[in-house]
C-alpha cells in the first residue's frame, strides 16, 4: 500500500481583498459602462459617414471610436466613484464593482483619471484638437454638471444632463471635417430630445430605487400620467427635429422616409404609454419598458439611415 502523507497542505495565502484576475478585469471593464458606450458609438460612426458624404477614412473611424470609448469610459468610472453611496442602496446598481468591493474607490478614481487624460491626448494627437476638446467637454459635463450637480437636485436632471450624451454627434462630425455644421446640430438636438423619453420609462420602472436614495428623477416627484405627458411632448419635438435634415439639404429620400416611419412608430408607442398611464394602469400592465426598449432600436435604426443615405443620393 502507498503511504499517505499526513502533513498539512499549505494553501496560498489570500487576503480579504483578493479577487481572481479575470473578475478584476471584468470589473474594470464594467466601470466604463460598455452598454452605454455601444449606444454612443452608434451615434458617432454614422455621423462620420454623413460628414464624409460616403465612406470616411477607416483608420480615422477606428481611432475616433477608441478615443470615444476611453473618454466615455472615464466618465462612467467617475460616475460610479461619485455615486457609490447611492449605488449600494439601489437594486439596479447593487452589483457594480465599487459596491461589491472588487475595485476600491481609490483604484476607480485613478482609473477614471487615467482614461480622461489618455483619451484627451489620444484625440488631440490622432484626430484633431477640436474633437479632443469636445470629448473632454462631454466628460466634464457628465461628471460635474450631471453627476455632481443636477442628478440629486432637480427632476430635470436627465434633460440637461443628457447634453453629454449628445456630444458624440459633434465629435464624429468634427473628426471628419474639423468643424461643426448645422447637420451635426440637428442630430445633436435629436439625441437631446430623445434622451428624456428614452430614460423616463426606465425611471418609471425603478422609481422605488430612486425614491429610496433621494434622487428626484421625474417619476419620483410626478405621477405616471404627468411623466407620460412629458414623454409625448418630447417625442413630438424629437420626431419633428429629425425631419429637418432633408429641407436643410443634408439628406435625401431614404433618410427622410426612414425617419418618418420610425418616428410614427415611436409616437404610437409614446401615446400608448400615455393612454395607459392616464387610465390609471400601474404595474406590469403599464408596459413602460416597451418604449424604453423601442427607443434603443429607434436611435440605432435612425443613425443607420444617416450612414446609408449618402450612398443613395
């Protein structure tokens, strides 16, 4: 028989803060809010096609996307650092890296600062100084104006704070042309008026979370009917603005047809939510997330139309 070694086995020493490398990497990626960045890049790249009136320099597209990811990622990490107190008390954010302890606040702050510096230098050297300043301005607006000032003070937080999410339109256009045009302004306004009716349905769904931490999102301080009314108003303005590109001479029949069809379906969903809210329907039957999910599809398809239109004129 083989003798059994009865000596105790020495296990590796793991401190209380030990985390496997793969979970650490995933946590730092999560700090950048990649799902939000996907949406930001979806508005950046098509604008570059419109600005180039065809296929832009693909190297320029790549470096602009990388710079945009770094900048928006830095903004997301700063947001999680500042909001770590309320994130710990909200069901929707309870698994964020700072709440679970996978990343420390100090690590998050250093990471966010590094991304902000690197992204600005990246744009300055590889794209142009105008895009670098627009990128830095978007980051500072999101962190200082929205996260630190507006978010916990006013129900209009997402309206004005959403300006940061509009900036990729300017960045994409300026990357190609080194200037900002009326077309970029129109698309900026489309995103500006899209943001509240995009986010308010989600806020309606999780308003208990926001109420618990004292963040005055509109659904917390107003009833569903009032919120739905605001959603309808912003939706009509958004659709109207989206149709301005053709009379201004920047797009042709394809974009106009797509914008009209997508806008009509959006308005149908917005009015449907308002009708249900006005009837006093609550809970799952309110179906507020229908509009939230459609809003992502809407903006994605609208900007695909922006990219395709130059090839059909």
